[in-house]
C-alpha cells in the first residue's frame, strides 16, 4: 500500500481534478480545502462516485456540490446535537428525580448497591458503574460550580446536582442496572416500554459523542437496531425478508427515537429545521437527486408525515 504523504493545497486540487471533480473557482476551492481539510471533505465523496471500479466522480460533478453536502451535514449535525442535549438534560432530570425520591439525596443513600437490580449477573456491572460514577464526581465535580459548592459546604452531592458532571454514556449504562419498577417509572414518562428505552439510550449517547466530535453524521449506522414500533407501520416502510429497510439503525432510526423522547413542540421545530436544510441541499445538487441522500440516511419519501403523528 502506497504511503500517504503531505500534499500542498495546489496538489490537492489537482488530485480532485484527476478524480473527475469539476473545479470552476480554483481559489475558492483552495480556501475551502485549507479551512475544512481535504480528508474530511472527501469523506462525502461516496454519494457522487460512479457505480464502477474507477472510483471517479460522476461526470460533471462540481466541487460546489461536494461542499454543499459537507455543509448540509454540518447544519444537520448541529440541529441533531442541540436536540440531543435537550434529551440528555431531560433524561438526567427524570432519572435523578426518580432515584432521589426513592432512595434519598446523599451518595451513600442513592448509590447503595441494594437500590439496583439484584440479579446475579448484574452484580459486577453495578459495582463497576458505581465506581465510574464516583470517579466522575471526583474528577469532574471540582470543575463545576454547583457540585464543587456541595462538596465543600455539605460534604455530599445530591444526584440532581451530580448529573451535571456525569456523562450521558454513563447515565445510559446506569439505566440498564435499575430495578424493573424504577426503569418502568422512567420509561412511562416517555410513553414507551423500559426495554425500548434501554436500547435507545446508548444509541443516543453514541450520536451525542459523534456530533460533539464533528464526525460525518448523515450516513452513519449504529450496531444496535431499535425495536419495530408503530411509526414503521404507519409510515408503511418497506420490508425485505420481514425486516424494515429504513428506521432501524440509520439516521431515521435516530429521528424515531427523538420522536419518542422530545416534546411534540421540540420535535416539530427540529423537523422544520431539517426540512429547510434538505430544501437548501436539493437546490445545490445537480448530478445526484436529493432522494439519494434520503436513502443514505434511511429517510422514506413520506418522512415528513412523522411530524404529525401522535
């Protein structure tokens, strides 16, 4: 395999032209490549490549089209990220309320191992997660005003304060060790069953981290699939071999999770913003159709109907 060596911006432009990309304004392209990074921009090339072994762009594809998809993904990622933060805050608030009301407000009370699932196969996980939580309190707690205040003045951190320094990933894991009645109580607030919520949470945490690090979002797939739900059926999503082709482990699956976990007003606002970005991208694409992007994201053509479903 050939070594990857440094290429100047001018060399990067020539490589793109060799791959069949039309560059009308070379200075603009150079400016974009310098600011955005050739490697990251090329992560979006797959939607524009010929369906053969040449690995070249579809004839006529322009640099502006490639960059338009890059910018769409950035805007889409920002929309998703801010709504994931809403979900994270809501879930942490609900979680802390349920545990605090049941088990008390001091760490020695709400972090007692007897408060969690007492199944034999959960014991090691419970102890491990409690250790991780206490470590995050020690490491992150001093850097946050509220937790630092409670540690200094009271000697303990109530869970409703501590959630500010606990990662979403750890919070999602903690759900998996709750007693059944506590998990059901939290899930009921979202009008879903606890088993579905247990699947949703690590997926949300995964996407939250992906967005925070500005990775490519629009065509990301998760390893875990969400359970079939009423929206798959109502939207009449196609099946192959009895499995829905969209909305299982693609971006549309994330939209379905957010449909459950955001308020109706927040969800509708999010979808209106997404629709606007789709329309902007559609106006900038020439050599591929917007439907190709829908397909990569797992969006059915009637995806907008999700906004009006209960």
